[in-house]
C-alpha cells in the first residue's frame, strides 16, 4: 500500500509538471464514429496538428477568400458516452459555432450561400465529456489524465471533446481537407460541481488553430497561433 501511495504521488507531480500552463492537450488515441465515412485517406497528424488529417494533394488554399460555415452539429451514432449531452447539446454547438465564426472572420469573408472561391466547413462533435470536480480533486484530475492514456476513455474528472471537420469546395462539393481530433482538458477548475470548462477550452483551441492553419495556407503574415 505504501508503494502504491508513493507511486501515485509521483504521478500527481509528473502530471502537474506536464500540464502547467496548458489548458488542453492532444489525446493519444481516438475513436471515430463514421461521420466522415472513409478514413483511409487520413494521415497521422504531426505534433501541433490534429490527430488525423487529410489534404487534397493539389489544393491551393490561396484560391479561397470566403468561408461558408454550416451549423455545428452533434453526431452521436454508435456513441454510448453522451449521457448528459442531449440537454446541453444546443449550448455546446452554439458555443463552438460562435468561436469558429469569430476566428475565421478575422481572415476570411463569412458568407451564407455557396459560391466561387468559397470553402464550406462542416463540423460535427462526436463525443464530449464534462469536467468532473465533485470531489474538489484538481490534483487527482491532472493525474488521472495521465492515467487515461492507457485506455481510450478518460476518467470522469477530466473533460474532453472529439470532433470531425470536413472542408469542401463550396461550388463543386469536392472535399479538399478534413480533420479528426480528440483533445483533453486540464481538469483544473475551481467550480464545485461538474462543468463544461474543459470542453470550452478545447473549443477555444480548435477555433484558434483552424483560423491559424487556414491563415497560413492563404499565405498571410498576420496569423496568430493559439496557445494550447
């Protein structure tokens, strides 16, 4: 028992050191739910990118000046971990929609209809989990996040979100890029009950990195990379 206690304390310390200054981090594993259909064309994302990415080989993003952002949706087919999502689904999708629109509008003209030189972006949340802080255990949450990577599911103390995003040429409908990503929160919240804080932090990061990546693809010099 003493050995286990010491080992757990070391794990807590390691988790605190690893998470200091970071609100979210990329997960090591992900489960896909079929929203994007065929995943065979995806490649493993390099550090700093989504877990899996696709880019049409000959696409030139500098040709696109406008973005048509479809309403963010939940896609929960075959998902069994969304017990609390239905009542909050609209709040969560509205939040991600708002953040994406705000970030993308910094670099692109946002439009409501398909047209020439327009990218159409479809975003589907496929899983989310609240930050569980009912025990007031922020330190345990950080440690449990490290333990979580030994299995796909994170412990209840750490919030997370999974997304599948498709970008098409709005005129032709051809897919030019796509990402599949799962990120974990820090579990570090002062609220006494479970909350969506970690998920909101993940949303913030996704919106920021999407704007940054597309900005870089467009060749602009004023791109702002978000902090993880």
